[in-house]
C-alpha cells in the first residue's frame, strides 16, 4: 500500500466513520442544551425524573453519525428510534404513565369537595388563550393546540396530544411543559399575591368530610362513564387513568397497583425521557418555533394560574362558605407541586391555615381538566 | 457563580429576553409558516362521479369530495397545490383542501352544472374560483352550499363554456373550473375555541353534579346506617359500693380465698377502665378504688410465688 493510498484510507475513515469532521455548530449548541438540562436536573433538582433522561437524550443524539434515531438499511429502527416509534409514536407510553398516575392518586379530596372540579376547568383558560396567541404567530391550528396544552401542566397529556397533532414539536413542547412545571413555585406566587387580598388569603375552609372506601371505589367508574361518554377522544388517557385508580381503590390487586405505581412507571419514564430528548436533533430543533413555544409556555402557565384564581373569585360570589382563592392556582395540575405552593402561600398569610388538602381537589381536577381540553382538541381535528 | 446564573428567576428572564425581539418584530415570523399540512388528494372514478380523498389542513382524518356534472362529460379532476396559484390576498389557512381543477367536455358555448358534495363543506363554506385572464384573479363564486344527503353539503355551480367561471375563457367545448372551498379561518378558530373552552366546563360540571349526587347518597346511607345500628351496651346502674378502707392485713375468716378476690378485682378493673387507650389520669383514678388495689396486690403476690418457687434439678424423673 502506497502512502497515498494510506492517506486516502485515513481520510475516508475520518470523514465517513468518525463524528469529529461532521460535527456542526448546531450539534455543539444542542449538546450544550442537553448539558444544561442535565445540570438543571442534577444540580438544581428540576423535575429530575424527566429532565435527566430528556437532557441525556438531547446530548447523545446530537453527536454526528450516531445510529440512534434513524433506520437501518433493512428499515429497522435504531435503538432510540425504536423506543420512540413503539412507545411515543404509537401513543403507548403517555397512556401507561396515566395508568401509573391513576394508581398513585387518592381522589379523596376531590370527592369530598366536587365543586373544585370547576376550578380545574377555569384553570384551562391559558390553554385556549395560548392557542389563539400562537395562531397569530403563524402556527397551524394543530400546532397551536399542541402548544396550548403546555399550560395544562401535565406532561403525559402534552406528549400525547403533541404526538397526535404536531409530532415535529414534541421535543420543544415536552421540554417546555416539564421545565415550567419545575418552575411552578416561582411562576405562581406573584400572580397569587397580585390576585388576592390579605383577607382573602386568610380565609379558612371547613375540614373536608371523610370519604368512604366505597365512594373512592365508585369514583373511577362514574368518572369514566361521564367523561368517555362526553369526550370519547380522551378515552385512552382517561380510561387508563381511571383503571389505575380502580386497581388502587379495589384493594384486591395490590401487586398490580404496586407495579403500575413503581416498576412500570419507572421503566416507561426512562424510555419516554430518552425518546423525547432524542427528537431534539439540531437540524430539526434549531429554528424559531421552539423559542416561541418556550415563550408561549410561560404565558400559558401565567394565564392558567390567573384563570384558576379568577374562577374561585367568581364561585365565591355564589357560595355561602367562601373558598380560599389561593387554591385556584392549584387548578393548573402540576400535581402536587402547585397544591403545595397554594398551601405555602396560605401559611404565609396565616400560619394556622392548612390548605394542602383543599388545594389537592383543584389539583386533581386540573389533571382531568387538561385531559378534557386535550380530548376537545383531538375531537376538533377528527 | 454557575449556580447563580441558573437561579429560577434568572432563567425566566433569559427566556423573556430571548423571545422579546420576536414579539417586537413580528414580520420576522413569516419564515415560520411553512406548509406542514399540505393536502395530497387521491382521485377515484365511479361511473360519472370522480371522488377526491384527502386529509385537509387542520384535520387528522381524511374527507371525501364528490365531483359530478349533469351535462356534458366530466373528463378529469386534478389537485392543484396552493403555492402555484397563490396571490397575496389569499391565506393558505382558509383553503384547507387546496384547489381543484375540474374539466368538463360539452358542446361549445353551452353550460354545465358542476356539483361538489362533501361532509367537509359547511353552510358557511364559500367556493372561490380562479380566472387568470381577469384583473382580480380570485373571486367568490357567490354560490351558497346547499344541504345534501345525510351530513353532507353541496355546491352546484353553473359554468358556461367561455363564460366568467371558465378559467380558459374561450368557448372551445371544454370547461375548466379552477377553484377551491374556503372557510374563514379566524371565525372558525375563535368560534371553536369558545365552544371547546365551555365544553371543558360542561364536562367537568356534569362530573361535579354526578359526584355531588352520589356523595349526598352516600351521606344519607351512612346516616341511616348509624341510626339503625344497635346502641352501644350500657351496663345497668348498680347501687354504689360502700367505700371502705381496706384493712392492711385482712382477717382470714372474713375474706374469700385469694383467687376469688383476684378475679373480682380484675373484673372490676376491666369494667371501670375504658376499652380503648385510657389516658394515664383515668388509670390512676380507677386504681384508687380499694377493691382494685387489693386485687392487684393479690395478683402480684401470686406472681411472686412463681418467681420464688424452689429451683429443681433439670433432669428430674
């Protein structure tokens, strides 16, 4: 072999089999973004269960020539593409996560005070305001709906709807949803203080009644009947959510309930995080849309918080026993973070005012409300 | 240093600062609107009717549009991409199915009624037509959609060969109708938004009413159950036991045997002590009863006898 041939071989190996010469500025930028989210997850503890796998997904997929998100010559998906294809594209993982969430959820506070369901509906205001706002900026109807649902503050719902309507925005939407959910303790308190007087923040609510085991057992069945009858499009999400809850409340399938809450949930979270992160390849992700999505996501959370508190104010006009408007902000979902924020703000106004259980009602109503809003959007495009 | 850079509030400000220029200069956003939902119609002929099957913009499922004519021969229907005939006043979002070119062969100079039927059309849908030879190329045909069979609506457009709606503009024995259905975007977007927002309220209100009703039912059932449950047992009032100071060394002839005394004392103790978790003060009060104290002493003595019994060798016969 001559020196020329050797140089040709080395050049060929360098350019076709190693990543270094193929590394673009976009790749480097996205690797930086991946590292940023890894830092936020590890050092700052921002939603680490999701942001860590998402961050690593962004990080690893942006190295050039990696066989992760493509297809082989025979048409078989690469490793993370397979997770994405069968888990996310087939809309399985978000529903399985809803199963786990259902198995984890105690609907007692919501059953004890069903009026808080209305707060969950009011807190979807931001979803619809953002939907209109994004349309002004050139988004299509489907894209606008998928961005709007970020304000529902429900990761699986956001992923489910985005996969259905605008899969090319999946990475940005999921990232915005989980990032802002982690920032709920920062976003909500100023709005809560701005929208309430000190006297309103001190309102004490009557202790919730005890909910019997039979009521809790019946709830998933009744809720399934009513919601699925009215919005059939949301049956995959709500059906799994209520099935998980039925397993929990029945008490006869503790092993299944335990698996849904822990092992299954953890497994799918790994696949979901990696897949969502891996959709953020430089050549797809680097444009103006993700930036706008982040901006509208923030607006969405703000308006949803506003809508929840406003709904409590309106309800208080008609109610004999007034509700503390601080629980309105919990209607944005983000379970249980936003309920905790309501509680902490309540304690600041009155150290004896324990709002956590009262705030859990609208918090759970927010989950149902955001799923209902997602169902409305899905039905709109059918 | 790094941790200060990534404080919650600073991150938010970074996002706001990055995005603010976009809000100020909204023209820069024109680049965003690429057509990600381009409809691709497929055509199939069944006798005289040609059916277009396509997924329109803002839809996830396909729709069917039937083209037909009562006069002449419907020779061909083609799909035309929006960009090819776009003029500045047209908004791509309003032409969800893009455009169609319908060709009908008929005797020169005569007219044909071209019928388009679809459940995709609404009563507010307009049919816009294109004529390259006119100063204003795109115009509303002015024809209202009529109710068709089932859920479908129908446009019937009378086109004369060489007339205004014939895009080739000549009486050559072929009608070329180029156009497409138009739905006003903003009225649809805002209308459906309001309906769906109140839809969420409606769904959760129905759930609330259901839960309130069932909750009330459970409360009533619980109250009934409590009312019908047998009252807790209350022992008959016995005459008060005369309080006598226990003698320090009871006379053997006047007192029963120790076992009986211990049994009575224990019974009294159990009767006077609350069944569940008595607090220390109550136990003390009960313990002040002389009979009880005596009973306890006897029990303790009996236990001591066990402890004080002589130890026997292990390997006894």
